[in-house]
């Protein structure tokens, strides 16, 4: 099985367990010139995308184990989408440098690891993926990810960048409510997300972009109404951006960014439940 065949397998197999398959070693990378992947993965009826909204439990309600499980179900869907969409990127960007294609493959393996952790926890409780509606937020951005830099700007710097905050918030929330086992899962995810954002930084700013120019270059790769608001959680940790290789100027600009979609309610509630931002950082 070649790298492209593996990526195609992940996209074309409808079964969840197939999407968790990891080769024993990295497959040989034999390119497929002029190949055009489908813009949606195959999925069985149990895990089909849905337009129905499934609300994420509020942080102050995570004292309930059921709500913690519902949160992990939400995160598991994101991990499955990530497995599929990074496979799509392998098929889409045949001319990407070999180091980048290798990093896409490595990211898939790490997303599978996260998905297995989430699945193990929710199944142990009695829920399975697809028991609640599954959104397709990542796949909606396919029209805006038609270049390698745009793909990494949206997936790595934005979606995974936001998860730097969310994984920290939920780790601390689970700890607050005495659920160390699931807090440990969030810690594993958090550490890997730092690496994922670093990989994105290398690609998006590979053409000699100066640190103070990172923010403006990043904005060039986004298409309205998709905005930098999606690149941060309802609590924002600038230190995590610099830890992931982004410049202090980028971290400051993202922290200052606001638009019509901003809200302060969640941030206020999280601070009331968990304490100040400074207290959340390790």
C-alpha cells in the first residue's frame, strides 16, 4: 500500500474502524499526477454528516459525567474529520514537498490516536460516535483550501490553533470536576496540537515571511466570512501560540482581533468556574 492508496482508503471506506487503521511503517510515496480527490469522505449511516445542531455542553455543566461524555463525543467527531481531511490533503497536494507529505501522514496517525482515546472513553460509558448528530465544519472549508498554504492556514493555524485553547480549557475543567482520567486525555491532545500548529507555521510562512509579517500573511489566506475568530477559544492563551512557533506579534494580533461574531459570555463563565487565565496555564 502506497501513501496515496492509504489516504484513499481512509477517505473511501465508510466504516469507522477502517478509518482507524494505521500502517506499521510509513508507506512508500508514489505520486499520482493530476489526481482529484472527492470533496467528501464516504461514511456509513451511523456516522453520516448531519445539518442538525448538537450543542456542546457549557463548561459550568461539566460536573455531570454525561456532559463530559457529550463533550468528548463532540471532540471525537473533530478528530475523525481531521483524519479524513488530512488524507484528502495527501491526495490533493501531490506536488507538496516530501517533508510536508510526511508531516500530513504523521498528523493522521496522531489524530487517530486522539480518536481512539475519545472512543474508548465514550464507549466505556455507553455511548458511541454517531449517537448524536455529527457536523462537518472542516469539510465546509474545502472550497477555501485549494492551495497548500490555505489548507494549513485554515486547518493548522485556525482550527488546531483554537484547540490549543479548548484542549487546555477542557483539561482544567475535567480536573476541576474530579475527572482526572479524561483530563489526561485532553493533555495528550493538547501536547500534540502544539506540534500540529508548528507544522502549519512551517508551511504557511515557508517563503521567508518575517515574524512581524506573519499576521498579515495569515489574513491573506482566509476568505470571509471565515475569520481569525475561529483561531481561538472563548479563553485565549497567547503563550500557547508562541510555544507553537508563531511570533509574539501574531499572538498579540490574534488576541486583539474581534468581529461581529464575538461573545464574552462563555469567557466570563469559564473564568468564574476555573479561575483566571494565569491560573490555568501550567
